[in-house]
C-alpha cells in the first residue's frame, strides 16, 4: 500500500466520523466551529473572554485539543462553561472520532454553540474535517503579517479570521504588522472570509466578533 | 499494512537520509543546527540579525523550509548569505532527503555552519531527524509561558531554547510571560538545555547566543 493510499484511507475514515458529527449536531440543532492557529495565538484567552462576555446570552461548550495537559480545559471550566479535554498524545491535530466522543460527553441540549479549540498548529488541522459548520483561524499580530501567504490552506478554508492581540500594535511595542497586507492576502485566498481584529485583553473589536457568532445560531434555537 | 507500520517505514527512510547528511557534514567538517518553532516566533529575523552581526567572523549558510513562497530565503539572501529554499507543498516538516538536496546546493566549503529553518510548526518537525548536530527551539514571549508543558517533545529534544522577542516584555506591552516558569518546565524535560532570552530587534541577549554558536565550530575550521 502506497503512502498516498494510506493518507487517503485515514482521511476517508475521518470523514465518516465527521459526517456522524454533522448529523449529531443537526439533530440537536447546534452550531459548531473549529478554531485553528499556531501555538500561542491566544485561542484560549479569546474563548474565556467570549464565554464570560456572552454569559446569560449564549451558552457555549468547548472541546479542547492539546497534545498533553488539561491546562486549557481548566481555564475554560473556571468560567463555568462545560469543557471536554482531548489529549492527542503527540498527534498534531484533532480527528473527527475524538470530537465524536467529546460531543457525546457535552450537555448538548443545554448549549447554543460548540467551539472546538484544535491543537496549536497552523498546518495539519486544516486537512481534517471534524463535522464543524466552519473553521475559524486565529492569527496574532505577534506572528507577523506574512502568514496568509506562507500558510495558505487554513486561510483559504476558514469562514472567519480573528486577528488577535491587536493591543500589541499600540502602547509602544515594537511590532511590525500590516493589517492591510493580511486582509489583502487572506481575501486573495478566500473572497468571503470575515476578518475581525480583536484584543481579548482590552476588549477592542470583540463586539463585532460576538455579533458574528451570535448571528450563527440566532433563529436556530426555537 | 497498518498505519503504525507505514509511519515506521517513513521514519526509517528518513533516518537513512539523515545519516547521509551526517556523513556529508562530517566529511566537510561543518556543524548544522535545525531551528524549530511555531509560525511567527521570529526565526528568520533572528537568522538575519545573527548573520549580519557575525559577518566576517562566522560564515553561515541557511536552508529555508516553508510550505509555500520563498519570502524567507529572500530575506536571508539580502544579507549576502547563501540560502536554499525548500517548499514542502503542504507538508508540515522538512525531511532529511529534502535537506540532503539542499546541502548539495550550498557552497559547504565556504561556510562554517549551516542553519536549517524548519517549517513553522511546534509539533511535527520534532519527529524528523535531518542529520543535524542539534535542534534549536525558538519560543517567542508572545506565545505564552505554558508552551514547554503543552508541547514537550521539542523542548525535550533541543540543545538550545531561544526565548525570542523579549523586547515585548518591557515598554508597556500587555504580555504576561513568566521566564522562570519556562526555564523550570524546559529543564524538567531536558536538564542540559541551554536557554538564551533574546531580542533580534534590540539586540538584548544576542551576545550569549553568538558565544554559544561560535563555540560550536571553534577548533573545527583549521
């Protein structure tokens, strides 16, 4: 069996579970998004602030993917939101079967939306569908404005780009980051991508992101 | 053929080329290091400053690994150092055979040291030996101090940890980063890892890193 055949078989087994996840989420009428980024772009911090700011309005459940530790799930649970931790034990992305088991653990009927925080990796997770309604790529300004050009796959596939840590662009830090270059390069790959520059520290730009997220399930609840 | 057998075959084919690379480098009496980090930790900026500051004292050649584009090789060549770009076309790490071809393109006899900048990825490149004398992991302070705990493999395997962008810790930016936590967690995984906090922007800490790098080939040239 050739390497390429094995890769195809792995992706096809993954797709079968992704389809099960879609069916499960549809049956419960829930939306689900898959957050993907480099390590350290601030996904967990964004999630914590989003859950807290939307408390009482949107009920969010989280699936946390990490190679090791449950540091991130602990941070989510501190907000009182339900979080299921998946440890991949070295693997560089979540797979649909892992997400299937996690979805079965979440109290779906008490949630409006499920957010999956994938393993920190801008490359591998983009190839594995998890049954989500869309991917959300997070890029921190500290990572540089050349990332859509250098890592195009995830920008081409995402519904939303959250440009995080924009507070670092002011206040005297020495960050060179051209937001317009990112917009242009991301839209060249993906005309319909929604782009929200945000700071989970200062709250800058978070309202536009909340409006988008809330708009995803509005009308599906009742 | 099981997935695990295929993985073993891929790693074993890679190891054969890693051994060829070791032999080639030994024959020419050159040292080689494999730089690994998340996207946007500042590997290329560190390389550019290192090459410029050591110009006339250390002759550095670079192998640039990227999924797409030759943006990074262009930045290196602007310093007048030789750089060979490898595009992996989607793959999340460099392999030893790619590095073998690149080593054959570099003017090894006119160099003191070869630095490989791997694909931006804190997970996958750690599993693929390239024939290097050691791995150098780069972690920017913007990524957070929990990364050795969450991505242990690369910290366990590296000779050096460059903690980059330390200029962001001063000057009013809102970065929470506990260098002592990083030191403790990295040394728990790897007692002998050398840790250099550096800023390629301000030059802070770069001398200690240059001393280490220069010490790697001193005495091998003559």
